[in-house]
């Protein structure tokens, strides 16, 4: 069992198999089978949106609630360097691609449901989701065009002096904190539209 779950690929495959088993079980119990029609594909896109959003915001919260507050406490300093060299690049990979897929699937959900333009223009009936979308777009811009270019200097993918690395680290950290702040109203707006009718 431990060997099986030591593999991320096997774990993800098992999660998908479990999902299919649950879908079949629900179909057997309820008599309602999955019908791959337009509504089902829209639902699947929403599910993918939520799944990638969990990845993105989960890693954002890991950075802000765990890594940034803990790094200064790690002694000796070479242990911090190991985190920067090995953990940070992996976390940044999932962070930026989670952001990209969250935005892509979110825009597709809005398009498939026919409210993309109304939401982006903040038309009546789509104000909350529109604000949430704009906040998410700002956050994704921050990830790809501020945080990632600066973190490339910090982790050594781009040559930089020690001073440039320190400045890049401060910029990336501050922008990450801004994204954490924006995530609170963004998540509210995303949930409020569907569940509170705002």
C-alpha cells in the first residue's frame, strides 16, 4: 500500500478510477446515468475549473501561510537554500499552471453558459461573477508577469546578483501577498454568483 501511494501518478489514476466507480454507483442507485450532452460537458468544465482553482489557490496559500513565514526560522541557512533549489521550483510549476488552467477553464465555463461578455462588462445579473473574474485575471497576470519572472531570479533560472535576487524575492513575496488579499473577495464573488444570486 505504501509503495502504491508513494507514486503520484498511481494515486491520481486511482482517484480517477474511484471517480468512475462513484459515477457508476450513483447511476445504479438513482437510475440517472451520465449523458454526455452539452450540460454534462459544461459541468465537467466547471469541475475542471474548481480542481485547477484548488491547485492554484492551495499553492498560493502554502506560500503565504507556510513557506514565507517559516523560511526565516530555518537554520542553518543552507537548509533554506535546499528549499529554494528543490521545493520552490516544483511549487512554482504547479502554481503558475494551476493559475493558467483556472483562468482558461473559468473563461470556458462562462462562454459555455453564455455569460462571458456580460460578466466581463459587469452587466446586471453578472456583477459578482464579473468582479470575481476580473480579480482572478489580475491575480493570474501577477503570477505570470510579476511573480514568475522575479522567482526565476531567486531560484537561479535567470542570472542575477545577490542584491537583484533579494529585490526579486521581495517583489515576488509582496505580489504573492497581494494575490492572497485578492483571493478572499475573488472566492466570495465566485461562490456568491451561483449560490446567493448576486
